[in-house]
């Protein structure tokens, strides 16, 4: 047995392995895969055929069976080269829209035509065998294969050069290896006719194709799809759970925060008790912050947090921030300094609520992590056309942050330097939310800190400049700030404690307040022709929800002008818009914020 036979046998084993590896996987049904799948089988048949041919020419040179097997081998070579050329044309032009139709219909027909003509020539033209100086065949039918191979290879080279930019991309590797190895194989065969390498070269080309065809593992994709569906389900369940949790926690929190704030303002309460009440207020504020923080981070992670841009008064926002921070300073020996550059436009366009949230987080941290000294709130701006880049810096003389910890600052639930901070309340969510909010608004945050001396957080964010005063502002300005008449208000809530909280909070407005515990009772009152100036309606009530109650009101009392405001602990982002779309005039979240309640009363009464 000479080298050629050994090479053929090695190629057969190799081709078989490749065949089983390829077949063991599922594949996407693309044209490339169909061609590859055909070529891999064809190559296997070709190798067997070549081996048989070798044995037959060696032992039965002039027999009929040798003639048939040799012709079959020529058929194999012709088919391989035609299909391979089609493959090269396909990968070269299938990304060009106009060519796809041509390649898939007309080109297939043209190539089939050429293929059948050549096949007839191969079958009917003569073939001769040599088994003395090497084992090979020759004659007109063999020459046809040489001619077709040359034309096809030239076509491949043209395709490659027409896609000059992609010439080095991996999809041309099979062609490049076919060209280079083919020429070497032909040269060797010319010099030493006994060494036949063609089919082995083709095996190598098929091997190259296996690695260059995009070959995603379908099983893996299926598993990934299942995993993704499960993750989406889990995420939806998490969102549901969080929204329920939020509702459940906010409902009792409304009572705790409402009553403790009312008691704190009650002049009859002795100052000794006020300290404890103050602790309740602070603890409940903290709990409220945690609930909001967890909701915010989960909303951001579920891509559900939207940036809502509006026109706003920046100066006013700064004043609110300062008064809020002053309130948080308490008894601490800290001086709060404010430096707002005079060239900052008064009115800007952006998400004022989220910018406020970012600043509150930074200012609150400065207060929390500073024992004494100074906190500076500085705002500068760089104007360019109608955009103003706000540079907001919060600097403190607090405990500072260790160098190693700076990178961990924005990780969620990461609290640093716990030996120092053990007594300071926190969740480790504030800065994670701040960073994510800034990312959403295309803003940036930088931290500078010297451990033991203090920290400086600098935020930069672009906002559009609003020339003149915004429309909303004018509307607001035109609204009366004082309640001019004695109004009648109806509060509907199934939770008795929350009803009590609402009544208490409304007491100071000296209104006539009616309260009922169900949608049915609310409808009964309206049917009895009682007139109200404002209805505060809870949503999640047994039997008849607030939303259903409003629907009935709109149907039954079409002329009713009374504004109906949603009063709910269902306070996730987007809820306000949802309720406004359902026909509610306004929205008040629980725990009730006194300022918000004030706004609603002043707007509608
Ligand atoms: P929290 O304050 O609720 O713990 P944050 O995400 O706001 O969570 O802050 C994360 C950590 O970064 C804090 O636990 C604290 O260790 C550190 N940190 C944040 N701001 C400051 C600051 N101004 N000075 C010193 N350390 C700070």
C-alpha cells in the first residue's frame, strides 16, 4: 500500500468523524448548512470511491467495474466542484439584496444546466487507466474535470475580488485553502502521478467550511430561550411581588407617618413625648426611603423607569433642596453653604424630579457622613447654544472614603467602611440609584475624596434652556393660593385607620369632610344628591374598586363636575399616568405627602 492509499484511508476516518460530529448537533436550516451537509456526505462517498478506484485500477485495470467506479469518481469530482463554486458565489453575494433572487433561482438553473452537460460528457467521453507508473486515470472525460475545475476556481477568485473588503474574512478560508492546496496537490500529482491528493484536499476544505459557517448550537439556543423565558417570568413575578409589597407596606406606613407628623405638630403634646415621636417620624421616613429605594432599583433594572422631561424652575429646585437639607441637619454643627452661579438660566427642560432625587441623595449622604464642619452645594453651568451643562457639586468635610472603596461606591447594597458607619442608617442603594438615574439622563458623576477629611461628588448633566417663563408656570401662577370657600370633601377608603389619617390631615383646612369605606357607599351618597367639591377615592377596595366606582360615576352622573382624585398606596412609577388616563383628575400617593395634599386642595377647591 503506498502513501496515496494511506492518505485516502486517513481522510475517510477523518471525514467520518467530522460527519458524526456535525450530525450530532441540530442546525439552523440555512442554505450554507444545506450545502455543507451535502458536501460532507458527498466527500465521504468520494473518498470511498477513490479508494475503490485505486484498488480496482491496480488489480483489474480493464474490467467493466473499474470503468464504472472511475466514472462515478469523476461524477463525484464534478459535483463537488460545482456545488462548492455555488457555495462561494452564495456567500459572496447573499448579503446583496438584488442578487439573492438571482442566486437562488436563475443561477441554480444555469449551474444545473452546465452540470448536466458536463456530466454527459464525463459519462460518454473515453477514459484510460495507468497502473504501471503510478495509479491514475486520464483521457477526454478526465480533461473535462480539469477544465470545469479551472473555470470554477477562476469564478471563485473573481467572487473573492468582487468582495475585496472581505477577502480576509473567515468565510473565504475554504476557498483560499482549496486554491493553495489544490495547486500544490496538482503540482505533486504532475511530478509524482502515483500520489493522488485531490479528494484529501477536498476533505480539508470541508473541514475548513465546518469552522467558518456560522454554527450556532440549536440545543444551546433552545436552552437559552427557555432560560430567558424563565428569567422574564421571574422578573415579572418580582415586579408583581414588589408592587404588592409596596402597596402593603405603604398602607400601614401611611398611618404611622400621618399620625406621627400630626402628633409632632400638636401643641398639647409634652416635649418629653415629642422626642419619641420624632424618633418614630425619622424611623418611618427611613423605612419609606428603603421601600422607595428598592422599588426604584428594581424598576431601573427592569428598564421600567422612564425619564419624564418637563419645563421647571431651577432656582426654585435649588431652594427646595437647601431647605430640605437644612431640615436634615438637625442639631449637627454643620454650616450649609450654597453657591449657585448667577448665569444659570432660571427655566430649564429636563426631568426635574430625577435631578432632585440625585441631588437629595448626595446632600443626604453629605449630612449623614459629616459630623461637623461644612457642606457646600455648588452649581455652575456651561452654556452652548440652547443647552446648559449643569455642574452640580456637593462637598463635605466628613469622614471621607478610602481609596480602595471608591470603585465600590456605586454597587447596590454596598455599604462601606462599616466600622465607622455602623451607627448611620443606610441601605447602600442611594448612590447605585444615583448612578443609574444619571446614566438614563446621559449624565456623569465623579468622586474625589480624602479619607478622614471629606468628599466631593460632582455631577454633570445637560439640560435644555427654556427662554421666558414656561406655560405651566403661568398656569400655576394664575391659580389661587388660598382656599376661598368652605368646601365639602368626600374621602373613600376601606381602611379605617387611613380614613382617620386623611381626616386628620384635612382638619387644618376647615372643610366639611365625609368619609365612607366602600365604593358602594360613595355611590349611595352621590345618588342621594349630596354635592361634593372634591372626592378622594382609594383604588384597591373589596367588592368595588376605586377604578370601577369611577366608571359607574361617569356613567350614572354624566353632568357631575366634581373632580375625583385617586388616593392610593399603589405608587409605582407609571401609576399616576395610568390613573389619569382612566379619568381621575389627579393622583395622591400614600403615605400622604402634606405638600402634595396641599397642592391638590388648593388646585381643586
Ligand atoms: P447609604 O448611604 O444608604 O449606605 P449610598 O449608596 O448612598 O448608601 O452610599 C454607599 C456608601 O458610600 C455609604 O455606605 C458610605 O459608606 C459611602 N458614602 C457615600 N457618600 C459618602 C460621603 N459623602 N462621605 C463618606 N462616605 C460616603
